[in-house]
C-alpha cells in the first residue's frame, strides 16, 4: 500500500490513493507519494524519510517527523494541532454548541499564560477570538493557535500532562472545557459521546503513524 503526505500540513497516511480531503487539515490539499522505493529505507512497506524530510522542512513542520535529541521533543506540541471541526467531526452545529455550552468563557490579555508545560491536563481550550502562541521549553513559538483551533485535546488520554505552554498574543477569548464535565456530558448524551470518542480514536491513530515515521527516520535517515 502506498504512503502519502500532505504538502500543506505534513500529515501522512496509507492508501491506494489519497482522499479528496486531507485527514490532517481537512482541506483539499496536494499530496506526495512518500513510499520508500529504496533498499536503504526498507522498501515499499515503509515511508521514505528522505522525501518526507524534504516536505516537512519546506513547510516548517519538522517536529512531527524528527524528534529532538536534547531530552525533550516537540512531537507532543505538533500532534496537539487540532481544529474544532476536527475534534467534533460528525457532530451537527447544534450538537457542537451543546458541548461548548458546558465550557467556561475566559478572556486573556497579551502575555497571559493560558497553561504551562508540565501542568496537569484537565482542560481543553477552544480559541474563539485572538491567538495563542504555543511554546516549547526554550520559549520558542512552535505553533500559533487561531480562531477555531483546539489545544489540550490530549486531556482525554494519558499521560494527562501538558507538553507545551500557551501564551496569549494580544487579547484572546477562549472556551475552557473541563475534562470531568466532558465525561459527564458524554454519559448524559451517549450518541454525542460515541462520536467524540471515535474521533479521539482516529487522532490516536495519527499519533501512531507519526511515531512510526519518527522511528523510520531515526533508523534509516
């Protein structure tokens, strides 16, 4: 089966042919065949780290494919990049509004810390207005979350720790969803809970594919 990578967001996946809409950024993207055709990277069962590296470097998303060798990685930061539409995929606008209604709206001013790396992950953040700078341990901005972006969705899975910090860039309005309230909500509305659980399962699969690429890169690159 061929390996494909989106040249817009860096997401990669297996398939006979790429879909019309990218599973990673949910846009109509251009894809590159990143299947390994060289003995150096193990042949077609594997992706080609050389080709994937060229794509991710060009679009500035090296982190999901190449781990840092300084004790910390940016992998956790990169896989946190999810939109509201992606997290609540399959839900109607009414259902999404119902989920968001259990959240608390908070306004941050420029420079305010939304959460810190290493904090216990008990909240999910949905950006309604403004921007949040996602920073690594060296205080470098590795991603800027804008309207519709979701941060901290891994609150729903182990290890329940923040892998980065988020700082408000100017005034920002954010919906904060408490993990315990989400669980209670899903028990109260099982059909909605099922759809959310299914989507999170797909996101875990993306993490596994990313980890596979990272391993291939380390072994064969």
